[in-house]
């Protein structure tokens, strides 16, 4: 048993440390940061109990679901962020037009 240890799928979560470090090193705060922090936190917490049957525990079911949510958030977040930027640009353009119209009316 010492020479050939049992497989633990929780140790595969070590591969999330690099994306987590890249996330922490990002300089720009984003609106979706709490979502990413919660997902990383839930993924890295060991979920050993309760054992459902044989070697299947709750982590074997929850971790793939959390990874799917994280992957979806990583794909969807930039698209939503770009839409938000476009909306802000449109609002800024409308505000600029109103200011210029008010300035013309004052003349």
C-alpha cells in the first residue's frame, strides 16, 4: 500500500492553482470577481464525506459540476463585459449629445 498509493481525485485540483494565481495577479477588478472567488474556493475545499457508495463521495459529483460552472463563467464573462462596455459607450455618447444640445440652446 505504501509503494502504490490509492488514487485521490482531490489532488487533481492542484491543477487549479495556476489559474487561481493568474486570477489573483490580475490588476483590474471586475464585477464577476466574487463568483470566481466562490467557485475557486468551493473547488479547492476537500469534500470527502459523505461517501455515497464504494469510492464515490460527494466531491466526485459536485466538483465536475463546479468545474462546468467555472468554465461557463470564464467563457461568458468576457462577452458580458464587452456588452457592458458597449452600453457604457452608448450612454456616454447620449450624455455628450445632450450636453452639446444644452450648450447650443444657451447660445
